[in-house]
């Protein structure tokens, strides 16, 4: 929070000094002229720089050095920087995007890195695969290192798609992905919209990009299932999730990123399909868009608002970043369903201006706030969420003033290598069952194995996760490049981790 200065004690110069500093800070506020490309680029650069300086370390395994943030948010950040490059042409962060990406995917090549395997749900994985799909569709440059490791953006998105497809669960609720992957977690009994919505969007974008009908079928199946169980209601109220076994008990909370992920998926399907099928998707898209406006746009100010928690200041560290993804996916929708552009873009432009006006916060006078509906002032909130929210909404208005933001496919400029059968490295040789691999083995005693040697490469890693006094043996297999291993990190997500080389 901001320091309140007081002049009641004249003998003390400190308050005056602080006030001066604060005023200097305030004058650093971000200026944004939404009609000027150079101004949009400068504002985006400032917000992106503040995010990078404080909340991003692509060289670390988690990517988000502050423990209150989660691994999935690293995937979200990378997506934001891919968009940043596409919208501004600024290559400042490109090398770090690749470094962060390789830390996330390698060596298992399925976006289930063993250090986080216990914590990763289908939604966390989905955020990374949507980031890689951004890179595919924007034709973000792939490095030789990436290709050498079979860590191209398209092949990884396909791999995540394939492994998630194997988790599609017909045993409860007539289908759907469960939230969590690990069976002992509570979220394994919950089927939520973000997991399924990201799967839907990922499938739809793969269909659009590759032209492969199989992906469209997966998208249609997952969408139909979400409609059937009322995760997406007939009135387009989109719920948070539902409990197994029958999905009758629903958690009716509404989050902006759920609307956003369904929106973008519908837009990609609208784009991919033709004829009656396209009409169907147009109706779905229009309905979700209308519901999005009605739900998340503040009537008085036009500001996007996280209605579930923003006014009450109860948004957690995840929720504080949700508006970023709604803004990103509104921008995406305006590109691939161009008939929505005239409706969407004014909302984004309005919100870019509102968001920038809140960027007067500590510590440097440019931190952005959470509440865009309170006028040109900072609300005291400062974090990864506030920065990425402002970054996405500001950069996503660039297409309104410059010929940028185009979404490519593999027939008109996309170059990322396809590997439709990808299942990740852990499954190669038929030795390991990809889904079962991550069920924790409960060991009677704490056990540390000595390092294995295997061919030319290789060090065995043991990730031992303590949970309620029980030790789970999460995974041990082979790293190609031990030099890339981060030192002394802890497993994310509230568990303590221990790892030996
Ligand atoms: C890349 O990340 C490293 C590690 O966080 C950082 O020191 C460096 O400044 C970053 N480079 C850019 C251009 O952001
Ligand atoms: C299309 O996608 C399916 C499902 O992932 C895959 O099995 C098939 O090989 C793909 N076809 C082509 C031509 O890439
Ligand atoms: C969405 O809202 C617009 C404007 O109010 C309206 O014309 C249109 O019929 C709505 N579409 C759907 C599918 O609800
Ligand atoms: C599909 O998306 C492309 C951009 O990727 C766009 O140029 C094209 O107009 C869209 N098609 C339709 C039918 O809207």
C-alpha cells in the first residue's frame, strides 16, 4: 500500500522526502494514446519491462521466482511475450521466451515436467499448450536448439493434445477432462471449465492451423459435452466446474478466463468450418461474446471487471491475472472471426486506456492496478496479475492502428514442424504409460536412488514430494542436459520438494 504522509510533525523531514519521491514516481505514469502505434508500443514496453524485472525469471525452472505464483503462470507469461513480439516487433524478450520454453518442456516433451508433475492439472498444462499454439500461429522464430530437442511449438501442442485426449474420461459425467491428473488430489473428482475449455480451444486452433478434421472432432466433442452438463448453460452463463460422478452439482462461479477460452475456441471453429457448421459456431460465438460483455463489462465505466472477487478485494494470485487471458482471447477472436472486430476492438481500446491510467503505482510509479473501473488512480495492488492484465489489453489494441496481429496457418506461412502422433519422450519405446506414469507411488520409506547412467547422457533425478507426512515418489527418469538444471529450487504448489542429482 501507499505510504500515507503526514505533516503534523514538522520536525521530521522524512515524510516530506517520501512525498517528493512519491510525486516523482507518480509523474512516471504510463502515457497512452490509443490512436498512436508508437505510443501503444512504448506503453506495452513499459508494462512488459516491469513484468520482466519483477516477476519473471526464464532461467529458473519455475519461471516465476516469487513462490506465491504458479508454474502455469509462467506459460501464461510466455504467451504474453509472444503476443508482445507479434504486436510490437520488439525482439527484446525473444531469447528469454525460448529459454523459458525449454525449461518448461524439456526433457519430457509433454509439458509434464517431473518437478511439477504432482502439481500440474490439465488446466496448467493447457495454459502452456495455448502459449505454444500462440507461437505456432504467430510464427514465432524457433531456434536450432529447440528443433534439435524436438521441442518445436507445434509438435508440443500436438503432444499435449494427444496426452489429454487419453485422459478424456467416460467413466463419470459422460465425458470430460478432470481438473487434476494425479488421482489422490481432490481436484481429480472435479471437472472444470478451464481444463475442458483450454482443451477445446487448443483442439479448435489445431484444426484451424493444420486443417486436420480430427482436431475439429475433438473440439466439437468437448464443446458438446460442456453444453450437455451445463458447464456452459443454455443462457451462456459459464460455470466454474462440476463434481463427479454425474456433474449435477455445479460450482456456479463465473471467471473471465473461462468465457475467454470458450470465446476463442468458438472463433477458431467458426473460422475452420463452413456452411451450416459455421452458422452453428457463429451463433455460439455471438452468444458467448454477448454473455461476456453482459457479465464482465462494468456498465458505468466500460471497464473489464473480475466480478467474482474484484470489488471485495478477494482475488487470489491466480484470479488477479484472469483478465489478461480474456483480453488476449478477445484480441484473437477479432482476428480469426473478423466480423466481430468492430464489436470487440472498441472494448479493448477503452480498456487499454483505462488500464494504462492505473499504472502509477509503487515501486517505480508505473505499476498497474487491478481495478480499471475506478478512474486514473492506482488501487494499491501490485503483482504479476496486474502487470500481465495491462500488458495484454494494451498490446492487443495494436491491430487497430497498425497492420499487425495476423494469425497464420500451415498453408499461408506457418512453419512449425508437425508431429501428429507425439506423446512425449517418457512414452517412447512403449515402456511407460503416459497417463499412469504420474500416479504417485507411495513408498513405505524415504528412498533416494543413486544416479543412473544411461547411454551418453544422463543423470537421474528424484523428485520426492512430502504430502501430509507421506512420501510420494513422483518420477525419475532421464535428463539430456544436466547443465540446464536449476539449483536449489523447491517444488511449487505448497509442497516441499527435494531433489538430488
Ligand atoms: C533474460 O532473463 C535473465 C534472467 O532473468 C535476465 O537477467 C535478462 O535481463 C533477461 N533479458 C531480457 C532481455 O529481458
Ligand atoms: C490428424 O490428427 C490425428 C489426431 O491427432 C492424427 O492421428 C493424424 O495422423 C493427423 N493426420 C495428419 C494428416 O496429420
Ligand atoms: C448479441 O447481441 C447483439 C446486440 O445486442 C444482438 O443483435 C444479437 O442478436 C445477439 N446475438 C445472440 C446470438 O445472442
Ligand atoms: C479466418 O482467419 C483468418 C486469419 O487467420 C482471416 O483472415 C479470415 O478472414 C478468417 N475467415 C473467416 C471466415 O472469418
